[in-house]
């Protein structure tokens, strides 16, 4: 099944209705799950498996707008350097174990919504990633049982400020800014995509392909990642584990390429769909990084 979160077109998804609705995406459109008493992804997880016959007639597609299927994830756990081809393009060895970092709910952006390029960066990049949606609690699970904790999959765009990533030598500020985790357009349940292998992963900027790979390039597969995380972090329903990105991001192209206002990011994963977001610039902009460093020094925080 493909599940989507939606609101009436023109609304913001929060003020127009008490909460976003959950729908079943079919070839005929979006069928509202409210008649079946399912009003959220959490409710769908609790009631799984769903009865497709309980879904209302498809809504007029022009009368709704898609929202992030998980608007307030409890945890967004991301994996760095998890594709062989991404390691090869950097000329580095594959890591011996998964490299984890985190984003927070402030980073979530709806499909189609603009992502703001902060004044703090001139090197904004995208990363198309398969994200695992956790459906049941998991702690200290092994790889053989890890898939039982997976409800389904969605797309996450791990937007990154490469200059801050280099300056900080860790990734929180570079990847955790407001709006830096567009999610969607749907959650596709595990019964359709299995363990997530063999899926084509592409990113396109302004109609030009940047990334084009498959999840077979993953160093650590989905069961391994879920099991590894669960050793030390209890996973809960609605958590996300984003599984890393393949080769082709702008930073490692020759010459490097970065995003700016007016660009359109498009992330595609086979079997899930297309996640598209425009980029807008935070204004006014300046290239004077020395001024920013001066602010840090005045605050007594300079290293």
C-alpha cells in the first residue's frame, strides 16, 4: 500500500483542519481512510493490516495537497557513507560499521514546499535517500528479526551545507537546519518493497540528473542498519532511519556544483515516487564569511 498524508489544497495542513488526514494512494486517486477510523500513520500502524474496502471513494486530486507522511517523527536517525559508489567517488574506504548522526523534527518539509538556503552557506547540496519507517518498537533486535520492526519506506532528502560540514567537522549544524529533511511523497508498506534492495535511486536538479544508482550499492542493508541502531537506541513507531545516499551529489562532482535560489530538487526512488522541492534564498545574502566568524568571536565561542 501507498499511504499519504494530505490536506485541502490551499491550506497549511495545521490550521485548515484539526490534523492532516491519511489516505490510500491508488491509480484512481487518494482514498480517504477516515471512514475506516484511520486518521494518521500511527493509527494505520496500529490497525495494520488495513482493509482497502473500507476506504472512501477517491478524492479530487486537485483539491488536496500532499504533506510529509510523518510530520513529527520522534527520531530521525541518518547514516553517513553507506553506499559503495559514494565512497568510491571520494576515494575513501567503506566504513567498518554504520556511521550515525541525527536530524530533528524541525527539519521536516512537506513535498513541494520550498527549502531555504540559509545566509550561512554558499555550498548547499542534496542527498536522495531511502528512509525506513519504523512500525513497532525495537530494542536489541538481530538482523534476522529487524524487518519485523519496519512498517515501510519513504524518501528523505538529506539537505546539507557542505561548507559548515567541513568547518564544524561534525554534521549536526550542516544537516539539521530548519527544513533540511523533505519527506514523502508516500509511505510504501514493507509488503510491497521487502527489505528495500534493488530500488533505483535518482536525484535531478533543474531537469539534469545528479545521482543515479540503486540500493544494491548499500554497504549496510536495511536489516543490518535497524539492528545496529537498536543495540543502543530504542526505536519507536514513527521513527525514521535514513539509509544514506549514493554517488553524484553536487559536492563531489568535477567541478563541484551547489544549489541556490530558483533551483528545483527532485528525488526519485523506484516504487515510492517523486519528492520535489524548490530552493529559495534567505535574504540578504553575503559572501563575507569573515563577518560571521567575527560574530562567533564576539560571543566568546571562537575555537
